[in-house]
């Protein structure tokens, strides 16, 4: 029944937006209040009327501030946020689910027992400082913060939180400028195992992602048409891709040489090898050790495999390939990301300035003609806007 005779309960919400009341149900006190046109009922989990009044005052204060926390938000935990994010990634088939799961492993150690409401900006700042003290790369920390922020966004969209809290972020400066020249690639290929040379040269010429090349199968290589295809859903951006290799003899040579090596390997092991790049029919796993040693021996230490992709983009820019076409070939979805790969080195800048110098040399001189009249007078000739000549005397002293 509703406690209408209790003046204390009625006075709680007097003059406030979202006026509420108390209700006794089976010896437990409940509070009722209005918020944004909706009637809310919430148990105080107490037989004491004072506890119910305290809860009602709390809710009315929240309503007065324009945001109702409510019981759902108070029960929401960090683990709830985590499970919502992982479920969202699974439902949408996001390929980066392993990366976000890895981020949550670190967040678990700090926020594991937290309620969502207790994960305030200052606590997140403490987390950032702790990770920085452990000498963790800024990009890694930012990915962890992004996973946490995604959890709050999903909770807000599901109506479990009244608002999304502020999540501090950090500046990430990890833009690399590494790239390979043809001579460096030649040195590198000589120092790599044979099963890796085709893969590395293919990446350098095509600009594809490593994972895309490793998943490439012979059914996707059409020697008659001279094209290689990636099926939709197998690329990073889930879009299909076509690369015409017949007009790039060097790339065609790589694929034909790889086909010959594969045929020989099939005869040795007695089975069909479906993938283009492999190690005696077995998938190529991590080759970081071989890569680092080969780069050091070739005189290009600290280079990344991903620098092959940057080099391909740079070569496309050098060849004046229209950017829209180049992005289709390499699989870049946004021009902003593509531009980060279009690296310019000192030689490119020097060539650009040389072209500018030739332009200036080809243009007629526009300098004014100065004729000395005497020590104290100068006559300056130049062109007027209408094509005529103007004479102006300048006196000194």
C-alpha cells in the first residue's frame, strides 16, 4: 500500500522536479519517482522507512542535477562492461577481438573489482600513470583506454548508464618513416631463407598486409588473366581486392617462381599445397628472428616488415599513380591513413626543389631595371599594370 499519511515522505520531494513517494510492500519499503515522463519504482531493500527516505532523497537529487543514476548503474561492474564489449565484437565479427581481449587482460589487473560508477577520470589517470611507469608504449595504453571507453559507450546506449564518463587519453606519436629502396631490398633478399624471399618481395611490390599475403591461395591467382584476387571478408577492411600483376613483370616473376617452388614441394611431400607462400607446405608463422638478422646483415637494422607496405605506397606516389587507384591496389580505406604512408625522403625533396628551380629559370626575369642618373638620383623602370612603362626618380638626402 502507498504511505500517503506519512508527511516526512511527502516532504522529501516537495518543490523538486520528479516528486516521489514511499510504498510499503511485504514489509519492505519501496520508493517511487518520475523522471522524463516515466514512473520509476525501486526497492530500498530495507524494512526501515528512514532508509527508504534516504534513497528517495538521493534519487531526487540526481534528478535535480539532470541525470538519474538509478539502481542499474549502481549494480553495473567493470566485468559487465568488459563482457558487453567482447559480446559486441563477437556479434559484429570484428577481427580485432583478440587485440581487445588482450587489452582487457591488463585492465583486469587494475579495475577487476570496481563498480562502473567508481571508475572515474582520476582513477583512470592513476591507471595511465601506472602503465607509463612500467614503460608501456603509448599506443598500447591508448588501445586499452579505447576498450574501456567502448564499454561505457555500450552501457550508455543500452540505458544502463545515464551518461558516459570522461575517459582521459594520451598522445600517441608512433608515426614511422621507415622505407626500403630497391638496392636495400636486393641486399635483404640475399640474406633471407628461400621460403621467405617470395613473400617479402611480393609485399614490397604490392603493398598488401602480411596477413593478406599469407592467406593468399593459388585459386586466387589467375595467370591467364594476369590478376591476383582477395576475396571479400579476407582483408583487413573486409573488402575484396584485385591486383593486375601481368603489367608488373617483376611481380609476375615472383608469382611464377613461387609456383615452381610450390610444385616441387608438392612432389616432395606428396600432397597439394593450397597457399601461395608456405614453408614446405606448412603455414608460415612468425619469422621475426630471420627478419631481424637479415636486416642487420643488409645494413638496414630496426626496419619493420610493415615498412614494405610503406615503401609500396611511396613508390606508387613516385610513379604518379592517382591516389584513388593506389588505394584500391593497396587496400587503404581512408585517404588520411594512406597519406601517412606516402613518405618523402631528402632525395625526393631535393628533386622537388630542382623542378622548382627549372621553372624559375624558364620564366622571364621580372626584376626592375635600375639606371643610375647620378649619385643622388636613381631612375627605376618597370612595367605598369596596363603594359606601359613607368619612370620614377628617387632622390637621396
